[in-house]
């Protein structure tokens, strides 16, 4: 599975911390750590990606990957399972490992927050 950067959708006000950037823009870590969230408690910004954590593309492109379970449930209203299946069909993919999608998304989310 090739890993490509994703462009997040622009989101209006929300209590959940999301990255709001335009296509092709670089994250502004200095500004983001000083911004006050619109709602809720501010989240801590970590010291940066740990040096012993490899890039997600390096891990996912290995032939053998040791895995661990990450249990979660997602809002049904987002229809993520259906959308993932549609993406796989539209891109003629036989197999689209949901675990790899989750790994890319969570790694990106944590890295942008300095963890």
C-alpha cells in the first residue's frame, strides 16, 4: 500500500481538535501551539515526534509488520465503512486494510500535535 499525504476537509467550529489548513499548506506548529481553542479545554502540545518512532510510510511498506489491536467505534453518521469500500472500488483496489488507514490517520494526528 503506497502512503500519500492527505488533504483534510475544512471544518467549521467544533469541540474536537482538528487541523484546519488549505490544500498544499504546511502546518504552522509555532502558531498552532499558541492558539486558544474555540471550545473546551486546551490540549497539551508535546515535545515533538519521538526519535525512536519511524515514519508511517517506512513501517507500512515493510513486508512483515508486527501489529497490535486498537479498538474503537466511530460515529455511524460518517458512514466510514461505506466510504472506504467506495474508495477501494473507485480506485480498483482489491484489498484496502482499514488498520493501515487508521495507522496513517492516527500517526498524522499525533505527530501534528507533537506526540
